[in-house]
C-alpha cells in the first residue's frame, strides 16, 4: 500500500504552524479561491492573520484518532472509522455527556495507516501534550477538536452547582485523562495564550476566559464579594473561581462567546 499527495503540504502557500505526536497544524497563508466580491474581505482578513487552518493526522497503524463529529474532511490510505461506542452503557454515557455539554454525542474514532485531514477552520488550532498537564485536564465547552484515541473522555462536575446555574454556566465540563496529544479550536493563537500556575491558591476570573485547566482544581462560580450587596457595588457580580494546585490556560477573549458566535463556514 502506498500513496502520494501533490500540492498539499508542499504547496507554496501552506506552512506548518505546530507538530506534536501524530498531529500537525497547517495554515493556508494566502486564500486564492476568491471572487471579485470577496477579494477585499480576504485581503483584510489576511492582514489580521485570519487564515484557513487544518489539522492533519499521520496514522501509523498503532494509535488512532478521536474527532469531534463532522470534523473529518478526507482520508487516504488504510484508514477506518467507527463510532467509538463499546457497549450500550457506553452509548448511554456518551448520550448524557452530549446532553449536558456542547460536545457531540458520538465522537468517531479513526484507526489504521494513512493520513487524515480535518475540515478547514478560521479558528486557531492548539496542540496540548497531556503529559505536561499531569495526564488529566478539563476543557471549556466547544473547544475540543481531536485527540489520540487512547485518551479517556468523561465529565467533571463543577464544585458549586447552584452558583453555576446563577452564572448561566453549564454544570459539567469535558474531562480528558491519559497520555497523548489534544487538539483544540481556540479563539486566540498560542502567542496570546496566558498560563497561570497555582500552588494551593486561587484564581478569580470575571468571564469565560479559561480554555483548559488541570482536573485537580476546584472550579466554581461565586459572588465577587462576600455579600450580594458587595458584589453589586463592585460591578463584577459572579466570577469563575479556580482553587488548589494546578495550571489554567487562558485566552484574552471569552472562549465560549467566540466559539458559539463566530464559526464561519469555509467548506463551501
């Protein structure tokens, strides 16, 4: 079995932004598929680094890839897809995770030997090595794109349910455990990502800015002040609070707002 691909990664307009494990992030530096009506928008977008990016996985026949549903664009070689559902109980668990989070119910798994290419996106693609996060992380909603199939998926409940409801936040977040690489669709590039390491301390954030955090941290939504009057006087109201020992990856803009509101279609 062999295949050769021309004018893809060897295209002069394509650059490799990051590579880790079996994953690679490529970027189309110029968008030539434009019309006179869209040329001005394409030019100004390029000036602000709004470019098409794609996640590419090189499957070696050993470790597969788990994707967000609908993320695959094309594969070549001996690549096979399955639902990743192992039993009726596993299916019910995936149904529950999909119902209480913004992730797809079924995340297909691709295995075999060959190349897998994901749909292009305007968002930034970040590769996270789980071994550098203690092998266990929690994600904000709508950020998961792909990971090694050896990584286990579950839900992590917020430590303060009542305040999560009051803060219009979800009660659960997607948790990933194991060793391997995780690919995120981020509202900001790696150059703007902020990391905060806590040692038995706490971080308070007025907004949904966190992308990823260590699963050992307690995460809750609380009043910014000790009382309702104090919170109202400060003008902050409710804040996201992370306590304990661990790491938080933060963006300069609210993650959920961006991912839900700005998801342009570049496949047409």
